[in-house]
DNA sequence: CCCCCCATGATTGCTGATAATTTTAAACAT
DNA sequence: ATGTTTAAAATTATCAGCAATCATGGGGGG
């Protein structure tokens, strides 16, 4: 008999979700007993989940206790450099190794995501799916894993650049260019297109952060 | 008063060492109670260390229990692709961002490591130091972290390519070329030199593995 | 009035015990 | 001999409680 999919996820996923949703924001302290109460388990599984999150750099130590990691400007820039290189590599490999079916899935995604242009949240999820599909198409498990880590770190960023006016349209065009390059099996073009895509996204983020910072003064 | 450096490392380091030394080899099952006995602590810190090692892919699940991960031929190839790209990036960034002092340290390493040419073990450690120094010179903390992960995965490989006849000399020449490129602040040359270095190392490994496999028939 | 010291409470680290699950192996039937 | 069922052993997952450490705040002392 098939086990019903329990709605009782494990502590790791629960805490990750809580961070994603914004229950805990960068800088917040995570107290084991509090989390244990909130999720109705004892401290042991909480501790283990916290340590896993720590090794993935989503949490960081402040003295003896753990706080949600935050990305300052420098760290964000450093993350983007690494992300760009890894995603670029994934695109290059995808152009070389993707199965025809995988490419078709990518193309369909680009089509279907047009329907989401009004909804930044849905667009952000679609964007993640799209990139994940490229990672998988690289057929390099290590790369997929490293990129998972990178993306998990980006969960610390509250905003998505896709919410900025007009960025959604541009991003989809860039996706289209990436898929076209992969279709042509042109690794270098795919690499460049993905690099351009992330560069544009980073630039948008910096601009919107600058505006927000000014507004906060 | 300064605490004496305790010879009682934490469970994580102890298990990692045990894997490094070869007490536990890829495929071996790690039993919590056995490790707890061996290191004289209770199962809880062992469990936490095991989970950390699992998230770093040094251990993998086989059903409910953990075994030391192993790298088959494909996984090794995939790892090398990612490693090459990341180390190449580090070299390029180091050429751009390294402080003069950091470059001098690199140059000294190349000089001093000549003295170790007879001792593959010492050479392997020196090699790790050298690469780590380049990582740091990139001044990108994310990259340093990702590369740490990659190198930890390589701990699963029992042999070092530096033990192969003549490889030590070649490797040091390649190190020399890398440092020269960084000195000239020529990022592209540094990138290419590092790529070449790793490519040569990988090739050496494949050859020696092939020989060993034949001998085992 | 401000600063330092100590006591108190909060929080993490660890232990031993218990529950749940899986693996092992042994007896049995085919 | 081989496959299958069932019971026992081993192992992992979780829990509640204790010990150690750290932060906080409330008095003295200057």
C-alpha cells in the first residue's frame, strides 16, 4: 500500500519554508526550543536541520547561536560572479548534451511563461523552473548540486528582480535567446546568452536596491 | 589563560580524518554506535557530524543508513568539469585581485615545493596549499567555499596523481606558469594555465586508474 | 551618577533511554 | 535446492532531562 503523502514535512523543509516565506528574516536568531514548539517536535530533529542549513550557509553562527545569514553588497556581488560562471557552464553543457525532449520542454516553458507576465511571484517560480531545467540538461550531477546550493542562498534575498517594471518581458526574451542557442547546439552562444541574462538581472537588482535604499533615508 | 589546544577534535573532523586516512573506504557503512564507541562520545554529536558530511556529499544514503560515497568514472568526470571551471575562475580573479603579498607567497610556494619532489604525500599537501592560496587570492568568499566543497569530495579518491612518475615535476612547472600569469595580472592566461594544469592531472589519473584496473584483472 | 561584579535565567551541547524501522537469519514449505 | 514467511537482532529516529555556557539585569562600590 502506498503511503499517503504526509503533510508533515521534515524539520529541514519546514525551517527552509519559514525562511522563504519570510517568517525569519536575515539577522533573526533561531532558537531551538522555539522552533521545536512551533513545529511540534523535540529539539533533536530541529538541531539537525539547523546544522544542515548552517553547512549550506543559510544560517551563520553568532557566538553560539544561529542566525539567518544575510548578504551584504559585497557578498551579493561575489555570489553573482560564481553563479554566472556556473550557470554559464550549465548552458554550455546543455547545448552539447541536452536530449531533444529536454530542449522541447525548455521551449514550451518560454511559451507558457508569457501567460504569467502580470504575476511576479508566479514568474519568479517559473524562472526557477526554467533555470533548473537547464541545469538538468547539462547532465552533470555535480553542477546541478552546486547550482542548487547557489539558488538556496538566493532565498535570502527578499525581492525578485522580476517584479521591476518591464523586467519580466526582457527576462523572457533572454530565456528565448538561451533556448535558441541550446537548440542550435551552440555552446558558446548559450554561455554568452546566459551570462547576459544574469548580468541584466543583477543590474536590475542593484538599481532597485539603490532606489529602495534612498527611499528609506 | 589560553586554553591548551585540545587533541580532542570534534566528531566531524574525526570522521573526516578517518575517511581521509582510509579507515572507512567508499561503500563502507558507517554505524553510529560504532563511531560513538570509537571516539568516546555519545551518538548525538556523531549523528550531527554524519549529517553534515551527508549534505557535503561525502556520505550518501543507502536505505536508512549512511555509507561513504564513491565516485564512479562518470561522477569523476563531472566533478572535474566543475572543478576546472571554478578553479579557472579563481585564477582569473586572482590575477585581477591578488595583493602583491599574496602573489609573493605563491611564488615562494613554487620554489619551496621543489624540495618535496621525492615525497608524493608531502607534495599532495603542498599542492592543496597552493591551490587554496589561489582560491583565497580570488577574494571571493563564495568561490572559496564552493572550491572547499569540491576539494572535500576529492578526499574520496584514494590516490593522488602526483605519485605517478614524473608528474610532480610537471605539476610544479604548471604551478610556475600559473603564478607567472597571475603576476602579470593576465587573467585569461591564468585561467588557461590552471585549466591546463587540471586537465593534465585528470589525464594522468585516468591513465594510472586504467593501469591499476588492468592489473586487478 | 556611572561602572563593575555577581547572580539568575535563558540557551545550547550532550547523554541515556525509548520507539520505530529495517536488516538478518532461521525455519518451513514447495 | 530455492523461495517465503516470521521472529529476532541490529540500527536509526526521536525524546525528555541534565550539564555547561552565555547573556541579562540588579545591586554595591567608586
